[in-house]
């Protein structure tokens, strides 16, 4: 696989550098040497406000190596019927902090 490289427009290069530095510093993104694990980030002007940068992710190369999961999801109606029939309800916080 070969990752496509794009040159950001000069207008948004400062924003791109700031955004990548912040994301890397927080651990949300990291540098990698493996092309199959990369996502290309493009910056274009937003359609509704051309003065603001719009971030576009191109994950096609990574999607080519990901195995699809064809397990069907339960319908909301089925889940609501199942929950409504129970005497006790619970709540769990699954946020990773």
C-alpha cells in the first residue's frame, strides 16, 4: 500500500500544524512507520465558511486491511421491549478516562 501525500494550502498550514501538535500531545494520534495503519488528513476550506479549515480524513488504505463485521445490530424497538419488560434498570459509564 502506498499512502497518498498532500500538500496543505498555505492558508491553513498553521492550523494543520497546531491541530496535529495538539492531537499528538494528547495521545489521540501518534506517528507510525506502517502505511496500513495511517489515515491521510486533508485540509480544505469549509463550504459554508471558506475562511475556516475543514478537516477531511482519507481512510481508504486502512479500510482495505480491516476485516468487516457483518453482525447485525439489534433494532431499537426490540431493545426497548426487552428493557421495558424488566423490573430493575441499571446504568454503566463506559467512558475511557
